[in-house]
C-alpha cells in the first residue's frame, strides 16, 4: 500500500481520532483546527502549502455554514487535480453544490458518510462514499486505513451525494431502533412482575434476533445507572432524522417507524405536553374521565 499524505480539517471528537488511526496505518496527516492546541498548522493556507500536489484534503467540521466556509476557502487555495472529501454530516444536496463549485477549478469532490463515533479509533469507521470513480480510487488507501478490519464497513455507494444520503438513511434507521429499545424498556420497567429489567436486556445480547451493538450500548448504560434515574428524558435530533423524513415525503416512500421516532424526540422536549392536555380534556368531556390540575 502506498503511503499517502492527507490534510485533515477539524480535529474534534471524530476528526482527532481519525487523524490518529490514519497515522497508525503509516500515512502522513497534517491536521488543522481552530484550536491551536491540537492543530499541526496555523491556517488553511499553511495546510495546503505543506501538502504535495495532487493534494487530498478531508473536511470534518459541522454541516451547513461551517462546511460551506471551509469549502469556499479551499476553493481559492487548491488547484486542478486536487481532491476534497467532506466527511461531516452534510446534507446530500449540499454535496452536489460543492462538487459543482470545486469542479469549476478542476478540484475533485467526494462525500463520505462516517459512522463509528467515539469507538472508531479502536474499532474502525464504517464509510459510505459518493463520487466519481477516479476520485474515490485515489483515496482508497485512506478509506482502507479508516474502515474496520475484514470485508465489511466500506462501500462506494454511487455518485456525489450517495455517501451522505446513505449515512442519512443509516441514521434514520438508528432513530427507529433506539426508539424501539426505549419503548420496550419503559414497558418492562412498568410491570411489577419483571424485577430485573436490566438483566432482561442483557439476556437478549446473544441468540436473539434483536441483538445489536445498540443493544450492547443500552446494557452498558443500564450498568452505569440501572433505572436511568440520573438522566432527564430529553433527546436532541442531529438533523439527519428530519432530512430522512423529508426525503421520504419528496419520494413518496412510507417511513412510519422512522418518522414516529423523530416525532417522539420532539415530544421529549416538552416539559408538559400540550397535546396530552387536549387528550385529557377530550376524555373528560366525552367520558367524564378525571383530569389532573397542573402543578403550581
């Protein structure tokens, strides 16, 4: 395998570990971050200057405005024959725009959906890649360094945007799986006869059709805090769940489980659900069911 040289922009939780994993595979990584304590260079210009042509620059910054500003700056610094990889969680429609912008300067563009979180340094990162074959093939040694060992964990999913679209759908599925585990856990906790909910979850880790890494992580969480008493029931959404549902609407594809899991997160942000107030009021109106007064 040819040793490669890579510029890596964004050295946060993911980017910093990716730099380390790529270096362990024998490649040269020059990293840039706004935090000078972790950065190898002082600016994007210095990063590009230290790379030999044809350059490869991997961007790992938050989606949206941050990614756009980095792409804009790189567009003015890079030359024909160079390649940019966006490994953040950008929306796939942004990839098409960035590929067109950079393509005018002869710079190739590849989008890479990256999954692995804080475990990626040790276990490897699952990679879903989109772009032209010539650009993807150039990057193969870096993809090989990042992916898990063995035959799985990497795919050239298709054209520009296909990598991030695949990662978006992956995250949508993740939403629905997490929601299913959460609903099952709540129901088990509710029943007096089930005295050891944590061990029920643990028993599912081998031999069942619902075993998964998410289930393993659920058991880890329950080992730390058996009834999750220390947590508040509030869950953010990173944006990809919304994009998945929007894509489903645009393409008339039914996604009831993923959509419901996204809406459940919205419900988690309400201290006192307005919807449930209306449900309680209606039950009282038609059936005389008791209502509870709001606590002062």
